[in-house]
C-alpha cells in the first residue's frame, strides 16, 4: 500500500516534468502550426518570419524597458534579424495574389503596392536608426540618456509594424 501511494505521487510529478520539457522543446513551431493550420508555401514562410520578427522585437522591448539585462550582442542579433527581413526581402514575401483563406494579408497590398513597399523600407530605416543610437551610446554601458534614445527608437520601430498591420493585415 505504502509503495503504491509513493508511486502514484511520482507519476503526476514526472508527467508534469515531461510536459514542461516538451513545451520547452517546442518553442516557435507552435504559433505557425496552430494559429494558421494548413498554411503552406510563401504564406507559411512569411508567417514564420513575422513570428521571428515578433520574437526579436521582444528582446529589444525587454531591454529598453529594463526587464532583461542590457546585452549588446543579443540586441545586435535582433536588429540583424529585422534588417535581414525588411525592405525588398519583406516585399518579396508577398507575391501578387498570395492572399487567401489561410493568410491574413489584405489584398489591398497589391492595390497600393507603393505604400506597402514604403512601409517595408521604413522597417529597414528604423532598424538602421536603432543601430546608430546603439553605436552612439557610451561603451559597455547604458546610461539614462542612452536608454531614452533607444526607447524612442524602439517606439518608432514598433510603430512601423503597427502602421503596416493597420493598413495591410486583416
Ligand atoms: C510592410 C508591412 C509589414 C511590416 C513592416 C510588418 N508586418 Fe507583420 N505582417 C504583415 C502582414 C501583411 C501580415 C499577414 C501575413 C499573412 O497572414 O499572410 C503580417 C503578420 C504578422 C504576424 C502574424 C504571423 C502569423 O503567424 O500569422 C506577426 C507576429 C507580425 N506580422 C509581426 C510583425 C512585427 C513584430 C513587425 C515589426 C518588426 C512586423 N510584423 C512588420 C505586414 C507587415
């Protein structure tokens, strides 16, 4: 009887542990798999990239809000990701007519292609501006003035995501 009680206590504990382990092992796949089940090709690809942008923006957000320690390397890594997928590369993820059931892309994108491209390019410019502010800060540390600068640049960056989503995401 005693051993039974012991093992029945052990099972949920190990179950919980493996559940946590499984969740930790499946970080980014979840959103794209579950949020838009059935998306494929370029739509799936751009969803994954957008999700990547969100994750990298989070690093920037948490840094400027002082929620995580300032780490220049990971900030630069986050900016690299945004820059890599901004501008023309971003526009290329939206070939004409690639809206549809599984996609939240507004067909207005192809009616106002110039505006869409400008917003894609704004992401390049605002991440460039963030990088410049980062390079200007005193070496190795983040004083109040530098933090304020980065916060402003972050707000501008976030606004670009929002502007494009407001106009072109359903
Ligand atoms: C030039 C326009 C544009 C810019 C800039 C842009 N997005 Fe998007 N984003 C879109 C469109 C359009 C969709 C919908 C894509 C689809 O469903 O096919 C989208 C979708 C998303 C999604 C949902 C992905 C999914 O799984 O369905 C996230 C998250 C996202 N964007 C984050 C960001 C972040 C963060 C930024 C800024 C760093 C950003 N986006 C900048 C146009 C843009």
